[in-house]
C-alpha cells in the first residue's frame, strides 16, 4: 500500500516575533509556519511587510521571539541566509553608468563571484529571462519592463535557492506583468522558494500556494491560498451570452434571487433543484447560450478584505 506523500517542511518559521523601529513596535507577536513553494506576503501600506523582509534577511534584529529561514536560525545564521537568497527590492535601482549585463555582473561580484564568473553567470541569467541584445544597451534608457527583468536577473545571478521579490510587477502594463509572472512561475517550478511581497492580490493568487497576511504588524492569516478561495455556499455563477437584464428579471420573477450581473456573468442564489430548474427554463425560453454553470469562487481580494475587516472589528 502506498503511503501518503510527506508534507513539505516549513522554510519560514516565525514564533512570537516582536520588532521595534524608531522606538515604536512595528511587528507584534508574529507567529507563522510556511511551507509553500511560493508564499505571498500581503497587507496594506505600513502593515510591516518590508520590516518582516528585513528581519528574515537578518538585517533587522527583533526585540524578542525567534525566526528561521531555510532551517537557518536568525540572527545567528543571517550571513548564510543572505548568501542563499536573491533579493529584488522595490526601491533598488540599476546603476546608470553601464549596460544591463554590467549591472547583473556587478551584482554577481557583490555576491562574492570572481569577475569572469560573474559575467558568465550574468549572461546565463539574462538568457533565462529572455533578454536579448538589449543587455548591451545603457541601463539608464531601459523601459520599466526591461528594468524589472534586469533587476530579477541581478537577484538570480548567484543561483540562489530563495527569491525574495518586493513588488516585482509595479509599473508594468498587463502584457509585461503577465510575462514577468510567467518567468517567476518558471523559477518557482525549478525548485526555488519564492517570497512575493505584493499589493496586487491577483499576482499572489496566480503564483502563490500560501499566504501571509499582515495587518498593523500582526498576522491576520497564515496558510493555504486555497482555503481562502473556496466555493461560496449556495451561490452559482453562469457564464455565457444572453444573460442580460431581461434574463435577470425573468429569473427573479421565477422566485430565484439574482445577486449580481455583468455582460457575460450572472450570479444567483440556489436553494436546490427548484432554483436550478427555474434557471434552465428561463435560459430555454429566452434562448440564452450558457457556456458554464458552477459554484461561485471567492476571490482572494474579497477574502483578504473580509479578514482585515474582521480584524479591525476585534480591535
């Protein structure tokens, strides 16, 4: 008989962590154990995300509590954690005096690589991110998308097992955002751990399997993303053509509660077979083309808002 696969070991562990900055508490009694391939770090401005990243890199020292990353205790093993991590900081730039490949090679030398090896790895990282001849152009003339790719290459040049990405898609248009997320997804699937700090919850929902939600320096949620996006009980969503105001009105007249509607989607409450029968009867009468009918999924954004409002209500 086959045994169930062993659960992944947590690679971020935080227990009763307190950290002050400027004489005021920023992180308060943080505790979490996270083992996902990619962990989303989310929360409003001022929630403590950047401070927590600093603590996990051993740059900021906690007043009390403990933390470990990749099984390494902090702050004792901070130097080793930083050697095994690649960091793409939101505010960090690319030094303007050279080309993209110069910037990535410089990052490699800062990580301890010899100049020749840093240049070789710089080209390898840029190749992996599909950066072509633009690597030889002055970095000061790069577009936002190109700058973000170059910054990601700088975090990858020393082949880290952990990537810490702070707002990597900021300023990108939708195609550029999708391309960069695809690249990060490939890096995750190669076996790297990813910590993604972002305000864009759609990015976290599409990339991360676990979430750490901070609210005013405390943990509001730590665990699987899937647990927050379960189907809504008793709510169905229909997708297709002809789900217009007339359809919604006819469905309501049949005694079915319509919750929301847009051009191609209609959400309604279903209490059982009678409501489903009424829905399909109205669809047939009005000639609507229903392509899909299923349980409505809670979006991560809705779930996070609910968690934060619940937390504020308890304070």
